[in-house]
């Protein structure tokens, strides 16, 4: 069984970089939402608390197979608009923590 996969990207974005960062995130998510296997997404900005990351994006995919197609679609978008995400991250002083996650199911202990 190929279970759903969650792409969770966490960012530390300096205040002066906020608008440029969000413009690119929204453009990228617009493409992701059209891809086969897309379930739902969220773009979150920290509103309180001591957490290090002030932005988190989450995309839920039907399964891991959907991620490769989405990766290719995003790469095509970035090439079309002449956008280098790593260069932007470096230029704006953004720090990122990017990974795929799977749901943890609670198992019943034997009695």
C-alpha cells in the first residue's frame, strides 16, 4: 500500500524578504494544486510562539508517486520564469528545512 505523503517545508524568512518569498511560494503552490495526486495544501505564517521557523508550507500527496511529477512541473515553472530557488534563498538570507513526511499511526499494544 502506497500511503499519502506530506511535503513539509519550514523557512526562516527575514522581514525584508517576506513579499518576494511569498510571491514565489504562491506561484509554486498554484502549479502544485493542478498536479495529479494533489490532495491539499497550506501556506502558514507564524502568528505567535517562540518557534524558529516563521513560514511553513504543507502539501499532502495521494502517494509518493505523485511527488516526482510535481517536482518536474515545478522545475518547468521555474525554468519558464527564469527562477533559481536556491539563489533566491541565498540572496535573501532565508534558511530552509525541507522534507517529506508520512503519517504515524498509533498501534495498539498487546494486552
